[in-house]
C-alpha cells in the first residue's frame, strides 16, 4: 500500500559517530605517545567497548512502520507487532505499543521530546505514523477479517550487539588483568 517508514531520533547517529571519532582520536594519541604494549592494549579494548555500546545504543535503534505492522528495534532486542496484535499506542515518555495480550513495548528510538523539539524521530511523530498507517489499512479493508492466531508478536534478541558488547567487555577486563 505505502512504503515502509523508518524513524529514529535525528541526533542518535551523529552521537554514535562522535563517540567513535573521539575513541579513534584517543587511541591515536595513546599510540603516538609510544606507551607500553599493555597500555595500548588496554586503551584499544576500552575504546572497542565504548564504540560497541555506542553502536548498540545510538546507531541501531529504530521504529519501522509498514503494511505488515510495527517493528521496534531496541539495543538488545527487536519486537515485531503485526497489525492484528496491536491494541493501542501511546507517546507519553516514548513510543509505547500495547498488544492485545497486554504486553507493552517501548521504543528506544522514539523518545518523548519537549514542545520545541516535536519532529521526526520523536514519540509523537512515531505514534502518529503508526495510527495513520493503521487507519489507512483499516479504511482500505485490509484489517476487516483478521485472525490474531495468524499474526503473533515476535521478539528476537539482538544477538549481534550482545555478542559484540560482551566480547569487547571481556577484552577490556582481560586487558586490565594483564601484568604491566
């Protein structure tokens, strides 16, 4: 019917890039100063951990609204709520969708903002996009005869971000335990 809409805060990806650039500059400064290999290893491990967390928390989250439902990508999991399973939408603290079985899923990528900052990537604009798409599908007759059992809510852990962050954490702890 309509193209998929993807929303995220306008500042999230620039923040992730800024964190990675700061880590690269710090790592370069330490490397140029000619430290002991242990100090360089510790700095590299800590920078990798900070970059992995910035990727998971700032780069990855998004809200996707499509003809198939609402997909909420949070740092540590992804939840897909098909239209038949969607009970309601709110935007008080962040975009929150409620499912027919009573689950509430908040979107990390759509926080509430002040009145001066209402725009794309906020809870209000995401809630409007969800409601508008649902109403358009309902008006076109696509939601007239739906069966909930054929449209389950799916929750997938974000295995990649979890493994990358855990690996960087293990490397950081291991580098701290190195003698020297």
